[in-house]
C-alpha cells in the first residue's frame, strides 16, 4: 500500500470498503461476512466518516488509490 499509513480503520471496515469498491452490495457483503446488512452499513459509514468521504464513488476512488483493489 505504497508505504503510507492507512487511516485508523478497523480490519472489518477495510474489508467492507474493499468489497464495496469491488462492486458488492451491502446485502452481499453481509451474507459473505455473516453479519447483518445494517452492520455492514455501519462499517461503511464509520469508514467514510474517518476518511472524510461522502459517497461510494469517493470510497471507491480512495480504495483504488490506496491499492486495496485493482483499478
């Protein structure tokens, strides 16, 4: 990840952001991670808040820039 320190996201928040950026829905993420859709949404909201990002497109751009996913 380019040697930069990632913001203080939990491993689960990073996992949810990565999966969202890959195009998975919150329902699919919840099913795959054995959590509720509401919990998946909470992880997304907390990650976005910590990163200062306001929508899924910005989260996806961040994930690509940080090399969490392939462009």
